[in-house]
């Protein structure tokens, strides 16, 4: 983002808030190794701050839901793979024990 750029904040649907407000951001103090402070929102009215916070929360909630869905999909895939492995081992063990019993019966064990 270039220094001292102007952003237009359009707040539609809120009659108590001015339609257009300018927000300036400055990267003058940005240096590597030193964390940059967050910009204060003193130029926004309380309604605009509330709207901004709600929108950020909405985005964060959707991101959390997306992460949860991805994690659940991964876990479901893992469970299906493990269930398939269990079925293979059950079949293997049944074949092994049936052959063992057949051999034991033949030798009179």
C-alpha cells in the first residue's frame, strides 16, 4: 500500500453516519524488525466503528467456520481410511484363523 493513500469509506444503510469519510494510512514509520502500530480510528464516529467491528467479526467467524469444516473433512477422511484398514485386518485375521484351525484339525490338534 503506498504511503498516504486515501480510502473512501462508504457506509450504506446508516442514515446517522456521513456517507463519505476519508481514512488516511501512513507507512512512514514502517521499518523491518520494528512492529508497526495499528492505526487509531479517531476520525470515525462510534457508529462507523461499530459497523467496522461487526464486519471484522463476521469475516473472522466465517474464517473460523471454514477452518472447522476443513478440519472435519480431514478427520472424516482419516476415519474412512482407518475403517477400511480395520476391514482389511478383520478379513486377514479370519482367513488366518480359518487356515490355522483347518491345519490344526488335519494334524489332530
